[in-house]
């Protein structure tokens, strides 16, 4: 009987020692877990500040609401397959075996070795001891609850139901790896998104033209369609009209008859207006054209310029070399032709702008004008060699809506094109015979636009290794403007032009479009001629 009581006491003492040891190790485990959790939460907080959408929600794993067994290794290596099988079905030891193990201190050494080798496996909560000092000790274990006896490989501990299980750091390490991979993917996506946004916000590299085809200009002709509201200068006050005696006369060389017609300045302006602009244009556009025509001739008179005049005694010729002009005899026939209203409208435009010219820093400007732009006017130096501060490229989107001949396409044969350019027609390439298909000149020719002007016209073009300016191509091929595209069609070339004229100064169709939208004469002129002022011609000619 005494022997049994001694065994029982030994069992009870062993269990109490085991419980105290596990409580101690559990406390150190909780401290280590808290420290590691703090480090992880600090890292996640720093990441979450920049990635609000990736806020990390860390929650402790929910323990299984059931009684479960925890095996703690007592050797320095993980149990093998056979070991795990033996742990699943432990053989119940006899009381004498357990007592011998307890007396030899093997249980305490096994528990200590298990904690030192893998402390995070002992993360089960133990029942707290009752506060009463006389609390009953744990009952002796049943044989089915005793640990496996095979070399004391593991200690099986029964954990009460409802105990909360803590995730191991091995599991958390895998989650951290997944988090790192997710953050790396997010960073790569951010870099890709920035690259895509950058490619949208900045212009991409120019694409090389296809062999044998002409490169398309930047927004050819259609540049006017994509323009937003154009900033037009405010209206200005025109100076008072002078007395008729204060204005000079003009001598015009008539190219058809070879004679010279001398007439007052305002009558000359009326003849130019009739020849240069359709009478059915808006009145404000006609008045703008009258001021431009008057400025042109006053500048020549003030400078004593007689250039381009074939005979002595004339100030200007009646052709487009200077300004187109209809003589007084031709205008006198307009009433007979049913154009009385048109003639009256022209005379009104001249009368309402009598003597007014445009000046820049007190001097008459070179008031160039042309028929219609392709969406923009040109800088003076990109058509002529002289750079003038008031002849700058400006947007002119109004032609596309009012000019019926805004866009025109002509077809010219390859042989004719090369002949007009003074080039030798390229030889046909030597190719293998293809059924029902013969080689064409287009496969041997090469067209490449190299540069554009500020007004979107062709600045330079390479044709079979020969370089031409846009102005040269316009004049040699008889094109309406230097804003064009080319497309090869067999042995022919289709050339599409936009606008009409050299493109420098005021666009006449543009002025008409502006007047239809309610712009005044001074607004039209100040838009096409940058930084100009208005003065009376009589004051300049007297000085």
C-alpha cells in the first residue's frame, strides 16, 4: 500500500513539475511572439502608409474548439515518417515504466530539450492553477493518456477544449514571403503604369516612312479641325479719315496694254480689292483687305521702291507680282454686268477705311496676303529669307468651314513628275517574274518628307536621293500650296494639297470666316499681323 502511495506521489510531483515548466516556457514564448509581432506590425505600417489599398490585417489564428494533442519533439531532429506513425498510436506504458522515467529525470530533460530545439511548438495555453493553496492536485493520468514509451521520443500533452491556438512563425514566415511577393508585383505594376502614363503624356518617337511612300505631315490640313478656341486680339480704334487732297496718287503699269494708269490712292485700292477678293465676302473682311492693299502700296511709295516695274514712271504693276488690279475702265463696266451692288460694297469698304494703313514701330509693314491657309499661316523666313516680327505663324481654322476648295487632289504620272523636277526617270527594278503582275515605277521611286514648317507645310523632301524645298516642289509641280501629301498609285502620284497660296500674312478666306463669326476688321488684321498698329497714310507720306 505504501508503495502504491509513493508511486502516486511521484506521479503527482512529476505532473506538477511538468506543468510549472510549461508555464515558464509559455511565458517566454509569449514575450518572443509579442516582440516578433511588433516588428512585423511596424514593417506593415510603413508599407501601408504608401499603399493604402494594401492595408495588412493581421489577426491571430483561431484555435480549434476541440481537445487536441500536441507532440513535442525531444530530439534535435524532426520525427520521421515511422516516428509520426508511432506518435499517432502510442503504446500505453505501465506505471512502473513511467515512474522509472520520472525518477531518472528523463521527463524533465525531454521537456527541456524539446523547448530548446523548437520552443514555438509549445504554444498551447494551460489551465491556470486554482488560487486556493489547498487546491486539489491533478489526478493521476490514465494509461491511455500517458506518453509513448519508445525511448521517450515525445511527450503527449492533453490540452483542454476551447484553448486558443497560436500560429507558428513558420506559418507567418510563409505569409511574409507571400506579402513580399505581392508588394514586389505591386511595385512592378506601379512602374509599368508610370511608363504607360508617360507614354501618353509625352509624344512618341517619329515613325520612319515606308519605302516608296511619302510621309504624312503633322495634322495635314486637318490641323484646323483639332484647334480649340483661337485667341484673337481685341478690336482697336481706327484713326480719322484725312482730306482727299492729302492722299497721293498711284501710277500703275497695265501688263495687257503696256500703258500706265495714274489715279488717286483710294481708287487704286478699290481696283485692287475688286481683283483680289470676291465682292460677296463679308464687309469686315473686305475692309481688312482694303487696309492691307493700301499698306502695301504706301510702303512702296514711302520707300521710293520701284522694283519689279518694267517701265519708267510707274509705281507698281497690275499683276500678282505686286497686287492684282482691275483698271477703272473694267470697273465702269460692272453696272452693265449687273454688279452694281458688288461695286457699291467694295467702294464702301474702301471709304470706311480711307487712308488707314498698318504700321510696326511707326513704319508701314510688308502686308503680304494669300488666298487660304491649310490651318496655319507661315513664318516669313520659312518662305522667304527675311524674318519679319509681324509675319508669324498663327492658327487659322476658319478656312475649312467656309472655303469650298480647302482640299484638292491631283494625279500626275511618275514620268511627268520626274520631268518637271528635272530628274531622270528611275529604271525598273530587276525582279523575279510574278504571274499577272509587272514591276512598276512606284517600286523604284522613293519619296520621303524630311521636315515641316511651323505652319505644317513641307519644308524639305527627298525624292530619289534629291532634296527639294516645299516651295520648289510647289512651283515646279504647279501645286496650290506647299502643304501637301503624296500617295503612290501604280505609275502615278496622287498629290493632295490644303489651302492655296504662299501662306504668309493674312488669309483671305480666313478673314472671311472670322468676319462671319463676328470679328471686326481690326481684330482680323491684328490676328494675322502680330503686334501691328493703325495710322493714317497721309501722316507718314508727309514726313
